[in-house]
């Protein structure tokens, strides 16, 4: 097969900032004739490689009545394809020394394998076979529907505060795309049919809607030749219509609450809707989140905000000084569409949400009434560097490259993002905070313990 | 991505463990198609995918061992992949030495970073934040702290860790050393910590994992300190600052435990830096912990922890099993690879993929210095508690009574041998293996000959160790769920004892 090769060595394309000493990931970026984007990055440290395939479909693309479907579909990708039997993919990967998994979020669905380097053909073959076509049966849909419903129970319905973030996001987002959860509702999971699976596959699981990233002990030329061999003849499909992610401006604060029979302490969540994570304001707000409450969310494949929470303004105020809460966190997320700036605090028994909310409000307001200190900013920056230095495994790099290409159409974002984070100034933080961390753009959500005598948190013995 | 946004196909997919010296086992002919083989339960094999029949034979790089002037044994694995250094020091503080105050070692570890004779808690944490480094004092094995209730904190030692950029390693070491040598346990910080901990204890009572793990420990290790998995409200109210200081002085000493360092540092530099930082750290000896392994519990029993409002039953099946140094341990690893380790194993294939009872199910052997047990856990919707339990037990019986098909056995052995290559990516993980070899007094060539030992296991070995180390007639079942809905059905699986949630 022929190829349209756009071999572009990622170079520094960010002349604005002073060049940083952060390690850069080198890669090649190629597009096959059928639209498949292929990224290869050599790293000869250990005799292994990782393959990540990201499809440009997430829960944002689900229609009403089929929430949770993108993730349910992800499970179906392990149930067999034309040349791979049920359960055989896992068996082949694991018995040849590898491991694999799949993940779904709002914006994309991603699959990976890590294998010893002599099994390059195996990984490519398995991914190509299931990109070409799935064996979809009612029986397999049924057992995966049940497994996914158990997943929802395990991480949500059977956990204290397990339904809080779902309810919170319903208030943060008006557009259906982000308004509903990735895991979906039980009712919608029950409604999914074999025809839905077939249609979804045809629409979204096409080479022109996917990115393949390969990282590790590989030879780029040889690897690309094999990729063409296995993927080159998979036909492209009509590109799906991109989901509309625009949100109407918020016209006032929203408040919500939930009685949680499994919780014993009250939890307060405050969320602001913020611009997409690729914007300068979002970088400034990520730094603000770390200074305010410890951060998190981190860079591509980075290590999140690092354990800096104990110096954050909210920790010092609410946990240490006032002793109102047992823990507090603040982070931003990384979405292609509008993101969330999220503060969460678990109250000590007998303390009121009003007092905690008031103090959080004061600390948020301080972000725009005065600049953050040079020391606080320097701590954010050293964490950016630690994150970049910790992105070591072939898998973490493959996933980061595939994600950046699939979600943001820019694999080099794995390199430029850290530099953009390093470029954030105290004035940027002040300006972004003033624009977005305002009451009219705020959701306040309280999760209260509900139910039996054993709840209520009066046993804490103050 | 923020974790709450992402949903993964299955949890706990830890890469199995081990550079730089490898050769190819088997010969040339890459991509020979495996011979057509029978499919087995929960699996349809078409045998069309190209598989290299070569297995990368991996030899772990060997660390260098030095002894510091204070007697501390330091195991060093140099690797310049990134400008970072990771240090771990074990000390004999352990929940097994808590005595009458469960959680004393946990409290001591938690309080270490909260003040020294010259620095406040805030000064310590800000100094670390300024250089982007982490220093932790953890009670128990693994990652320190209480590990989400999943890992029992009973490796018999507490762990100090330092992680930093190379350029800040000296400064990080100085902070750690100040804490280790001059911890002051400020009374006001201790009161604040107690207050927070009371709420944390309350929180922990809501977690099914916490409830089942503490029941598991109480059932398997009823007569000694191993039964306590963490602080209790009662002991929290009793522990005094003097208790902490006494525990610290007695057990935060360089007596008999190991230290390991991996990353961007040469052995001579590692020794010099540690001599400078903690050469003055002295103490010990410390009396040995004598907790021999007890034989498996003989009678079947079910423990119910009622958690009203639960929509799932969290089930754990367990019994005491095998020590790390037992010659059968390798056969148990192979057998458990067939039974319950990872998504290619029977439990995942049958209980999750075929039956759809659960999101995750697995089995494993815990074999630390003081814990030796088999356990298998899954959370299932309340309505299928009975069939799920029945089918899980059926798998235990199957592996005990029926010869494992050759292809399935070969796959399990190959999994253990071939996955060795993946561990080479992570020097800290390689170092961990060598620390384990030393901790258990395993032969010097243990990891060099690991593959051969795995490959020598036969189907008869698998059946023999399954009969001996997978509980069936004497299985201990722990169920955390809605008591009113599952109490009666549990009686079909053995005498039921109900435990109250505090």
C-alpha cells in the first residue's frame, strides 16, 4: 500500500518561551493513506515496547439514552475479532510476557499493550484485527453489560461519595456531551443493543479516526513497514460528526445536595467551569489549583500535582489553622472542551458547610486580589519538572503521545505543555482567576450522610 | 486525566516484574505459528496471530552492596536513565511491636514529619516543596501508610523513602536525616493529628475494603498483633506523646534492616552521602519478632459484616497458606497464574468474562515475613451472591481435582518467564527483587535461575500444591454486604458468624 508520509521530527516550536531544560520526547508522525496517524518514538533502554491506540470517541459522543456506551463498547473490544478468539487476546498478550488494558474518558477511548520487543508483530496484529472488525454476539454483550454495571456499583453506587462527582458534573455542564458521566446510567446500559455496538464500531472505529503510538526498543523504519503491512488495508470510513461541546455562559451560582446513605461525614464540593485545557488560561488555573489545594491532573503521563498538598493555602487554613476539615483538595482536569476547577473538602463532625464555604471563598478571592508569591510559583514549576523527568516507561510515553494526537490533534503537546506551564506568571494566575473563579460561574454541592443511627458522624468524639 | 473521569477495563493491572543483559532462548525462526491447540474453558483459540516463539531471556543487573559505619546494609543499583534518585531505608518499627496500643507504630510514623528540634512541620514540608522532593515515613510494607486497606501493614518493618532530582539529593537527605535523628513530636501537632485521625477512622468505616481486610486479618491471625490492621479509636484515645517517643527511640534504629538506593548515583557517592547524612545514626539491637506461621484453619466458616444499604457483597475467600522460603512457593506461583492472576487466568475468564458476576476477581498468595495466606476477592451485586460464591468455589475445586491442560500450564509458565523483560524498565523494581532475595535469605542466584525453576513445574506439581494451598473444605469466607439480604444464603456455605461494624 502507498502512504502519505509526513515525517516530521518534533522540534521546539515554541519560540516565545525561553527554552527549558526539560527532557523532550522525539518521535516521527506519519499518516497512512487510510487516515491512520502513526507515531513512533525509539527508546532503547529496555528490551520492551508499548503500543497505544487511541480512538477519537469518548462519552462526549454518546447520544441521549445511551450514556455509558463508549465505555461498554471498550469492553467489547476484548471479546474477539475475525482472527482472534474470545479471551485469546489477553491470553496471547499475557503468556508472551506482556500486559494490556483499555480506558475510556470523556474525550477518547484508548487501548494498550506492553510486550517484550520480539513480539512487535503480535501487538500490531492484534490491534489491527480488532480495528478491522469485531465478532459481536448477544451473549458477549450481556456478560460485559453485567461487568460494567458491577464496575459502576464498585466505584459509585456502593461507595461513600460514589455518586457525588456524577451529580456535580450535571450541574457544571449544560451541554449533554459533558453533562452525563462516563460510566453512564444503569437504565441506559440496559438499553444498549447489538445493533448499537455494530453501528458505533462502523462510525468511530475507523483508521481515520484513530492514532497509533509505538514507543520503545524499536527501529522506526522497520516498525512503520510493519504498521503498513497490518493496518494499511483497513478501509477508511466517513468521518464522524464532531460533538458540539460549546456551553452557554452560566448565569448564576448553582447549588445542589445529595443524601448519601453510605457516607458518615459531610463533604463540600465547589466547582467552576473553566476554558479547555489547551488554553493559556487553563494552564494558569492549573497552577492556581496547585497553590490553592495541591493540584493534580498533571501533564501527559506526568505524576500529577505531586504530594505538595500539605503546603497549599486551603490545607494550611482549613486543616491546620481552623481544624474544620479532615482533608481538602483542588485540581483541574484535562479536556478538549470546557474543563472544571474543582475544590473538595470533607468536614469534621460538628462543623458547618457555611463556615468552610466562606473560608474557601475568601481564599479563592485572594487569588485575584493579590499575586501569588514567587516561592509558591517556584514550587509549581519544580513540580512541572519532576513530572517531565518521571515520564519514563514506554507505556506512559505511548499513551501520552496517542492522547495528545487523538484529543488535541498535536502529539508534540507532550513536549510543549510543560514549557507552557513553566511560562505561567503570577499576573496570568490573577487574571485567569478573576475571569473564571467567580460566584456566577460556581457550583456548590453538599453530600450529607443519610440513613441509620450509625451515621451522622457524632461518634468521632471531639 | 483526572482519575474520576476515566474508566478502565479492569483494575489492578500491575505489570509483573525486572536490563541490559539478555539473550534469546530458543532459536532463529521467528513467527512460527503455534501448533493448532484445543481451546479451553472461557477461551476460544484460533491460533492465527503471529507469535515469536523466542522468549527474551533476561538477566537482572546486580546491585552493589556496602555496609555503612553504623552497620546499615545499603544495596545500590546505579541507573542514569533520569536525573533522579530513590532511597528506601527500613527500620524495625512495626505494627507487630505495637504491644497494648494498636496503631502505635502508625501514629509514630505519621508524626515523624511534623516537627524536629529545630524545624516546624510547616518548615519541613515547605523546604521539600521548594526542591520538589518527597520524604515519607511509612508504617508497614510497600508504599507506606495503610495502602488503602488492601495491603496489610505487616512486613515487619517501617519504611523511610526519599525521592528527588539528583541536584537536590543532598538537600533532601539533610531534611530526612534531621527528621530521623531529631524528631520532636510536638504536643500541639499531636493533638491536631489525633483530631484528624478520629474523622479518618470514621471515614474508613464506610469502605467495604477496610471492613473486609480487618476481618480477614482477625480471622487468619486471631492471637497476636497481626490481627490489627490499623489504629483503633480506643487506642487513639490512649496513645500519649511519651509512647511515641519511646517507640521512636527503640525502633527507629539501624538494626538489621536493609536500605536500597537506585537511580542517578554511583556506589561510592551513595556511601559517602549517606555516611555524611546518617553516619551518626546509631542504636539497636532490637529483639527479633517471633511469630511463626500457624497451620491452615481446619474448619470451614463464614463471617458476615453487615453494611446496610450495600448494593454489592464484597467476598473474600482465604486461609493461611505458605511461606516465601517454602520450596513449593514457585509451584504455587505457577498454579495461581492458571487460577487467578491477571485477565488470562480462569477466575477472570469464567467469573467475570463468562458469567458477568463482577468487575474484578483474582487470587493471590501473601508471603511476607509474618503473613502467609491465600486470598481471593470479588465484589458482586447482592442478587448474585450465591451463584457467584458457588462458581468461585467450583474453580477452587477444579484446580485441586482436575489436571491442568498442557497448553494452559505452558501459558502460565511462559507468562511468568517472559514478563521478566518488562520489569527492566524500572530500576527501583529490579532493586526490589534483590532486596527480597536478601530479606528472605534466598540463594544468590535465585533470580538468575528463576526461569529454569518455573519451567520445571509439572501438571502434577500444580495439582499437588493446589490441594495443599488452595482452601476448599476449610475455606474461610468473609462477606461484607447487606446482612438482611444475604444472611440466610450464606448459611449454605458454612456456619455463619456475624460481626458488627463499629
